[in-house]
């Protein structure tokens, strides 16, 4: 059976700035109706990013077989070369010569809060990127243009391919009916705790009830770890201690990659979530979404020491 994973989502460049202060000291709730703020950001860097790119990178670190499904523009040659150099198959990445690759502009403060703006570029035509007769073990629908997310979800659902629905930064695009449709096609729902609360509000049901119609739901809670909702039971999985958290950008994507690896390898969902926590912890200790380079043996050792989970395939 193929162990390939289709990673549907954005492939983007991230421009990341660090504000050496705290947003809460400058964004005043009493004056939010006339907001006008400016942040001095002496630290600036450009990174390879996008949800599909980040998830594929992390899954490849684990030895998985990611196949990103996304649309990029005329400026993406260096990104595509990088992916191929890592051993990532780019056959389902479509290049649009009349558009720019999506660009994400992120400002992070000293509390690891983020303000993000996004230029979609080629991503607006992601629905046109039909993966046809492709088969795989699992897939993920990660943030992308909304019509692209729906198109890919419907294609996967029609083919009987199980997939994770990761709403993420696409949250503002979906109303309650649209969320219900997407969740109805998915096998697993993933969200951070804030996104989960918005999903609950728009769908009109608590996450526990939403999970009853799925294989599982996974809610990440930052330093508090993650919660797995499976079979009517909630299991809380503690986070991995990180002595020096550096940058949260891409932590959710790293977490999804760990979950996908465990699913493809037939692990229990609890063990897969443990690996997901390990990957998120490794990522937050590094700047940028694709600069951490842990050895597989070190990942396996961290999984064993923190959670008592053995993963011979990672050694």
C-alpha cells in the first residue's frame, strides 16, 4: 500500500518580523474602533513557508512521503528546487506564470503573539489543480483558497481517501454550513484551542459532539499540550518542555506532520498525537517554519523519553 500523503494547501514565502515589545501594550481595547499602530521591527527575514510546504517539510524529516498539492507563481523556482532537494515529490505543484507565489507577512511579539497578513497570489486558482487519479494512504486539507479546499476535499471524499481537515488561518472564510460540509467529508478535524472555539460557535455544537461524527478531533493548546477526542473520550496529552521557545511560526504545521506520520504507520491516535507534540516542540525552538533539522533517531529518543512511545521506524 502506498504511504504517500497528499498535502493540500498553500505554498508560500513568509516574511517574518519580530517586534521587541508586546502587542497588548500598544493595542488598547478602549480605542480599537480607531486603531492606528506602528511597530518597529529591527529583525526581518524571509522564509520558505505556507501550510502545505511546512507540513511536507516536517513529514519528510520523519521519513514520510509527502506530495504537496498547491499552486505557485513565476517566482517559485528556488522553492521548488529546495523541495526536490529534500526528496519531496513536486509533481502536483502547479506553476502559474502570470501570478506571484503566495506571500505571508508575519509580525511576532515577545509573548509569541502574531499579526499576519497574506497575499494569496497563485493560491486563488488552487481549485484548478486537479490531482486526478492519484491515490495515497492519507491526505490533509490545510489552509488554502476556500474553493480550492472544497474542491480537494470533494475529490478526496469521492475517492474514499481519508483526510484531516485543518481549518487554521482559513477560519474567517467559512460559515457554519460550510464548516459542517467540510467536517462531514473529513476523517479527522484539527484546530488550535481558539479555532476550536470558533468552530463550536459557528457549527452550534461542542467539540466533543463534533468529534462523535469523526474518527477523531485533535485540539492543540500551546504550552498545555493537546487534547484528543476519540470514541467519546477526551485524552489530554502534555506538551514537551521547551527551555527556550524561539518562534511559534509553523508549529501547528509541524504538529500535523507528526499526526500524519503516525496515521500512515498505523499507530494509535494517542501515540500519533505524542509524536505531533514532539514535532511542535522541536519547531518552536528554531526560527522560521523550515529550519529545524532534528535527526530521526533524536526524534525517536524524545518520543520515548517524554511519552514512553517506541518508534523503531524513526531510528
